[in-house]
C-alpha cells in the first residue's frame, strides 16, 4: 500500500517524524496545524508543498493520517476528521500517544477507518530533530493486517517495531515515565543538592552524569538489580539516618520542599529494598532493619500531612 501521508499537529514529535519520513522517501503531501504559521514552518523545512490550519483543506488523495497533536486534542481532532468527506475505508489513522489507546479514535473507526497508535520510546523535548533509526516503536491495533502493514512501514523508517495490547498499554507507558521522566526529576533534585555545596555550576553536568552513565552501562550489561550500589545495598542504616536528618533540616521556604523530598527519598529507598531483594534473593538483617525504619518514617510524615 503506497501511503499519501498527512501530518496533523506541527509540534515536537512531528519534526523528527517528518524528517524520518522524508529521508525514507515517503510521500508526505500535507501538514496541518492549528496555527497556520506552525504548519508552514514544518512544511517549508521538509519541502512539503501543501500546508493549512483547516482540516477541511486536506487533499482528497490522503490515506494515512498521522495525528501528532497533544494527547488532549486527539479525540477532538478524530471527531473533526470523522465529519469530513474522506475515503475512510481506505484510510489509516494513527496517533502517537503512549498513554492513550486506540479507543480514542473510535469516531474514525465507526466510519470504517482503520486505526492504530504508534508510540516511539524516545524523548522529544523540542522541535530539534532527533534521529529515529533504531527507536523502539510500539504498535497498537486490533487489525492484524494493519499491524503487518505498519510493521513494514516502521521498519522502512528504521524503527524497531513490536506490538502491544491496548489494556496493558498504561504499564508500557509507565516504564517510560519511570525510566526517563523521573530520571529528569531526580537529576533536578540532585542538581539543587550540588548547588548547596558551592560547587562551580559548570561542574554539575559532568559530575552527575559520570556516575549516571556508568550506572546505565552496568544496567545494560548486568541488569538493574545487580547494578545497584549505595547505602541500601550496603545495609548502611546510619547513613540513611544522616540523610533523613539533613533533609529534615532543609528550610521549607528555600530551594526545597523538605517534606516532598523526604517522601521521595523514603519511597525511592523502599523501592531499592525490592531491588536488593532481587539482587541477593534474601535480605540481610541490616537491610530488614532499614526497611522497618523507612516504613516508620513514611508513616510519620503521612500522619503529619
Ligand atoms: N514530546 C515527546 O517527548 C513525545 C514522546 C513520545 C510520544 N509523544 C506523543 O506525540 C504526540 C505529540 O506530542 P508533542 O510533544 O509533539 O506535542 P506538541 O509539541 O505540543 O505538538 C503538537 C502540536 O499540535 C498542534 N495542535 C494542537 N492542537 C491541535 C489541533 N486541535 N489541531 C491541529 N493541530 C493542533 C500545536 O501546534 P500549533 O498550535 O503551533 O499549530 C502543537 O504544537 C502526543 O500524543 C504525545 O503523547 C510525545
């Protein structure tokens, strides 16, 4: 099936996706975005002739609609598309959300359209183009034939496609949130702790990432549990108590919300008890004592809120 592609939503992911499509000689015939200037900018960047802000102007030959609008606009965009005069039976509609499943495209499916979602496990913090070769792409569809078609389509773009089930998709998305989003949040806190030590700001990135990269390298080689080190792994309750005492002393009006940091510290450390359990099979007495202490502290702050 030769696709005539329309990109709807000229935002962050659309730039990288369009770059991959054009590089793979796919036929992108139009860009549509709420703001005409955004549509024009994306179209001009990749030499796409047609752009518009109005879905009604979609070229009639379009048969693959890539909905790269934000999650909270997917349903509305699908509804608007479903009211147009399109050849639904021969058209494929895809959204790119990891959190939403294909039921959000039901208005298009009820018109006979073929629906799917493709989630790229990559981060697009800006419109700067991210190379997508080798990116893992989760395809969700209840149409086996369409899955095969999209698998080839993704492979042609250099992605690594695989299928996911609609009901389990939130857990797949949570994996990305924990691995990527929460890491950014954790580094945000780490940077503030460095700032308290009068360490030159130009050291921050290298200082933090040196250890992060070696941890990532170990995770890749031996798995997350075996890659763990630090006080929970060592069974070092004394250090954990010192950390908690230091967090409690943080001024609420300063850079930190000490209660939030404390809850975060306690929850993350308790999670590490599970990690250690997998690493060693059985917890040491010192680690059992740490778990007891962490649970007590967590209960204390829950009462105080
Ligand atoms: N960013 C990531 O890291 C990432 C990663 C994986 C998956 N995704 C998924 O990719 C999708 C797009 O995310 P994004 O980060 O690229 O979003 P984004 O940067 O906010 O871009 C979406 C663009 O769509 C346009 N738009 C908004 N409402 C519209 C509407 N009703 N009709 C037409 N155009 C509309 C807006 O452009 P104008 O207002 O300027 O026209 C907006 O800039 C989401 O489903 C998201 O979950 C994102």
